[in-house]
């Protein structure tokens, strides 16, 4: 029996290193970057390296170790605790209104996971390719018909001074202001022929909000409202909207798009 022990000692560590393939468009407990391989972290926990503010205005985004929301004394505000110091959360300035924040790196087909917190009545957005927005909004407790402007909506385009298209989330999955929420987004970039002509639209294959599927196979035939002024392309940056109210982000991870497993 003693001769088998070294073999078992080798097999057990190898088995422990093999993570399950869980990419079925569902949540499986802990965030996917803890459960599956291939994820790249976009926040380094120290500073805003890898990101830049859009335009020439002052960039007030900063990192911090904690975010404070006060339901009684300041429900429309978010504050950093103990202040602007190195940390794993980012906040869009002390007043919740600053420039949009953009990755230095460009991405093509991608899976994006991130967590966000908003104050009461606040508004932000996650722009894949800097062009196609998944809305971040305080939709908690809303009794109005769900629209593309609600949290998790694929925001509409703005053509001839009116909203066109967009996709409302299939349900309101929002949590209360002051609570961390999550998006997991499967995104397919637009396709172009050899001459640079677009032959397929960008597509949100799936969006999961707080563990619930809210968007499936939504095409976007062009940039949504307030997008970056850049052309559609096979690869572009990720942008976080910073000028519509207090918002904090953490745990931003990306990996190349993988086919969703049908179970």
C-alpha cells in the first residue's frame, strides 16, 4: 500500500487545481472571477492605473477602502471612508459628478463582471466598447413600467432629438441604494469585412443583474446615447459614466468571451 501513496499525492493536487466550467449564464455563488479561470482584474487596489478621464475636464475619480451611505442623513450621497486613499473601490468624486472614466486597454468580444453602488436617485452606466450602455440607475421599488432607462436596460440611441430603440430589462432586479449590486455581461463586438464595412451589429448575448438574467441576445445597431465619440470597431475601451450622480465600483474583471454552456 505504501507504494500507492506518492501517486495519490500527485493526483489530488492536480484534481484540486481543475476548476469547473460554469459559464452557463447563471450565477453560482461567489463571483465568477473567484470560480473560473481567465479573468483579468481592471482595478489594482492602489490607484487608477489603466484608466483615464475622458476629455479635458478635471478627473475627480479616486480609490478608497470603503464607501459610506447614510439612509437618514444623506441618502443622495456616497462618501469615502476614511477618504481618498489606496483601496479596491473607486468613487466618482466627492460630489458624484465628474468626467467619464475609460480603460486604456481595448477589448473585443468580452465577458465583463463588475459591482456597483449608487445613492438614492443616482444614475451611471457601463459602456461596452465605450459605445453601448448597460444602464446603472436607482430603480429600487419603482412601480412604473420597466424601460430601457431602468437599471440593467440597454440604453436607447438618440436620433433626431429623440430616443430610438433600446431594450428594457426583463425584470427589476435592483437592490436598495447603498447596497452593492453586480452585473455579469456577455458581449459580442460588431463584425466588419475586409474593407472595414460593418456586416454584423454588436450584441449583448446576456446580462445578469444581481444573479438574475435580464437581457438575452440584444443587438445594438449603433452607439447608444452619451457614448464616446469614436467609431465602432472590432475592439474599443470600457467606459464608466461619472457625471450623473454618485456611484462607486469595485471588482471589475474581464475575460475573452466564451460560449455559454447549454445545460
